[in-house]
């Protein structure tokens, strides 16, 4: 993917800002050049009217011009750099400031005379008798309500064209500066936008190849920052899903490896025996023993498959318990009877502590509770030699449960293994002199799942060489 956001975004921002600057300045330039002349004429004529009024203030006390009057006009001509005429009520120019002698005796237009006689100032652009374009204003000459005539002030217009030319030049410079400024601002903006986008692009490219470890480090709180946060969140999720998937795959792999390992041992033994029998290598008298071993291996395999099926169903929540009131002591007695012979064979005594007055009643599925206790007692028998096994059940009203304990004086479990024995296929081998035949490490995993399904709990207390006590807590039937 050849994404180069830098160039296209930079180009877009640059073009749009330059176009904005140029359009803005063109509009301003047009407006200014359009209105500047009239603005300058207006403000200049306003100023000239004020000056003319000041001239009037100086000469209003001389209704008939004399020499002093002429001196005054000369003074104002020089002070304001404006040519001055005085005309009478008929519009005849009677006095001019000295530089404009030629116009004496001429007259101003009737329109101007009319306006001035009525007390209003007049403004016009062309003055008769003067070649150069001039701006002229006229104000009444007189005092209070008495008007003797008018005072005219002239000023050449040429200065104004220069001013507008200057204005245009300024606009050109401002435009150049605007273009340069747009370039700088566009560069900064495109850099600040494209830098995080590049980071996001890099992270997205990694996601595409299944690498979710990268994180985008953008602190801004704008839309790009929000996008980065969302992508980071997405990567968290993907990473978690990926880890879960790997874990699940690993678990599936371990499970299959364990199952095939557990099945291979008895199968290999049986295959060997069957081949020996087939080849007639075994004497008539010894055959029964071989058949018995093969029968036991078949039983073991059968149990293994049953256990695996149970465990799968438990983990997939496919087992539904049928809850009822269960006499726990009856189950314990039944199991004690079932295992007595096997225990005897190992020199172990199984005893059952019976409370006949108030036998504890558990709220449980009887078949599954029997399966839990069967697995625990089977372990106790298997891992105890020449010892004792004590089975006990009692109601614990404060905890609203029946506490069932299976205590043996067997080989015990090391503290490190006590947390692991509940994992499927785990067999404690630390400090064990030999491997127990027929152990597949599924019994306690099933116990844990079943107890949890009963909303109960199970734990172990054990010391190596001293024995173990398994405590199961199952909800008590509430007395009504
Ligand atoms: N009462 C006990 N005394 C000593 N060790 C025990 C006892 N109960 C369980 N263990 C240890 O915990 C391990 C796991 O027990 P679990 O019942 O799950 O498997 P198993 O008895 O080996 O095989 P299975 O129950 O599937 O036939 C055993 O292999 C054993 O090492
Ligand atoms: Mg077991």
C-alpha cells in the first residue's frame, strides 16, 4: 500500500489556503480601489470645507474687501496650500488669493451660488478657467444670517491617484506575505495532521499481518486522537482474542496429547499380550492371568473414556443436575462398603463416622454427589497403604452446608502440588516412589466441576507422609 497522505493533504491545504488568501485580498483590493477615491475625495472635501469655514471666520467682519482682507487670504493660501476665491452674492469673483489673479472678475456657476447663498456648502470637481483637474469647495461668506457671497477653496486632484497607486502596491505586498504565510501555516497543519496518520497507517499495516503489539501514541484530543484511541482499543481486543485463541489451541493440543498418551499405555500392553497369545507363546496354565490383565486394562480404558466424556460435558455445561434431599451418610456407608475389600487388600481400614440422631441432609443430585465422594475415596484408598481412612459428614448450620470429609493417612500431597491436583491429567509425581497404575489424573478435575455445579466448594489439607483430608461443602437442605 503506497499511501502518502503527506503530499496530497499538504497540497490540498496549501491550495485552499492560498486560494482563500488570494480571493480575500482580491476582494479587498477591488473594494478598496473602488471606494478609495470617493473616500479620499470625501475626506479631503470635508477637510477643505472646515478650512473654508475657518477662512470665513477670519474675513466675516469685512463685508467689503480691503488690503488687510487680501493679506488674510494670502496667509490662508500659504497655510493650507489651497487657492482661495471670494465671490459676491451674484457669483462674481471679487478677490482671489494672490497666486490666482487670473480668475478675478470671472464668476462661479449659478448652482454653486444658489447652494452657498442658502447656507449650504458646495463641492465640485472641475473648475472653469483652471486647466488642471481640481477639487473645489464653496461655503457661505458672511456673519450670522447675513451672507455676502461665498468662499471657494481649490486643491489639485493629482495627489489622490498617487495615494491609490500606493494602496495597490501595499495590497500586492500583503498578498505576497499572505501566500508565504499560507505556505508556512499549510506546512504546519499538514505536518500536524499527517504525522499521527502516518503512525496509524503503520499500526494498521501491522494489524494486517497479525501483529497486535503496537500502540499509537497520540495525545491530541481531536478526531485523529479519537481514531487512535479506538484503534488502540481494537488492538487490545484483537490481542486478547489472539491470546485466548492461542491458549485454547494449546489446551486442545495438550488435551489430545494427554488422551492419546493415557490410551496408548493400556493399548500397548494389550497388543503385546494378544500377540503373545496368538503366537502360542503363553502356556495354557498362564493364559487366565493374561486374560485378567487384559480385562482390567479394558475396564481402565472404559473408565477413562467415561471420565473424559463426563469432563467434556461438565465443561460444556451439558450436565444438568437433578436436585433433591440427599442422605449423605447413606452414600458414605455405601461407598465404604464398596471400597472395603480393596482397602483391606492394602492393609487399610475404612471407617464411617455416623451421626444417627440427625443425619445431615444435602441439597444435591444423589448420583453426582456419589460420583464426587467415589472419586475422593478411590484416591484415599489408592494412595494409602496400611493406614486408615475416615469418612465423615456433618451439618454446619452457620455455613448452611453439609461438610463431608475424607481423611486418609496415606502418602500426602506436597504444598506445591495441592493447587495443581485439580487440573485435568495432573498426577503428582514429586516424592512418589512409583507411578500408580490406573491413574489418569481426571478424578479431581471432575470433582471440582461437579462441586461447583452444586454451588459448593472443595479443598485439601495435606502433609507429605502424614496423609490428606479432602473437605467438600454442599448446600444444606433448609429446614422449613
Ligand atoms: N488422597 C490422596 N493422597 C495422596 N495424593 C493424592 C490423593 N488424592 C489425589 N492425590 C494426587 O492427586 C493426583 C490427581 O488425583 P486425581 O484423582 O485427579 O487423579 P488420579 O487419581 O491420579 O487418576 P484418576 O482419578 O483419573 O483415576 C493424583 O495423581 C495424586 O498424585
Ligand atoms: Mg483419582
